[in-house]
C-alpha cells in the first residue's frame, strides 16, 4: 500500500473540484453549457472564458484587445437577435470576463432550447468556439450557441 502526504489545502481543493463537477453535472452543465452556467431559476451568461474569440474569420486575442471592448451584449432568439437590447448588456467582471445573470423565465419556457451569440460593442458578432459542445449550425449556415432551459 502506498501512502502520500497531502496538504490540507490540496485535499480541500480536491474536494471542492469534485463538488463543483457534481453540481455542474446535476444541472446539466458539465460541458454542455459553454458560455453560461445554470443556477436554479436563473442563468449566468459568461463571456471571456477563452483567451481568444473568432469574429467573422478573424481570431482576436482578448487580453490584447480588452481595452477596445466597451460593451458585451447577448443577442438571441429570445430578444429578436437585438444586439442593442439594454436588458441583455453584460457587466465587466474581472480580466476579460463579462457576466449577466437573469431569470430563466425571461429567456423562454421550461424545456425549450434557445440560441444566442455574444456581440461586442453592438457590432462584432462572436462565433462560438469550434469545440463548444452546445453549438448549432442552422440551415442558413449561421452557428450559434444553444441553451436548454430546465
């Protein structure tokens, strides 16, 4: 039998990681919810998790361009794809992250799947990451993130 000496901090971090994974999994967000986290009756949208984004076909590194990003909005089928809707304007959190928490009832009915994208400065539509498990490409060729309301 092999014994390892583990610091209390390492052990607590390990327990926290297991707890976080199980909570996310129980909410259906283990990896199926890129760009948002389900929090009971609300959704927290999160932009800026990745170091770079794609706008059109151009790769933009967020840390290098963060000073140019004055505003991040969410546009989706729940707000008629309006990038100027003030109800869907995100707040700068820290670093390159922006967040917005809202009631699920504002996005649709339980069981519906909604589509959305992030829009920078009311103009630049951000493409979903290529490896986002919750992306959907429609017949029109546009690729959006999806959100399942539970």
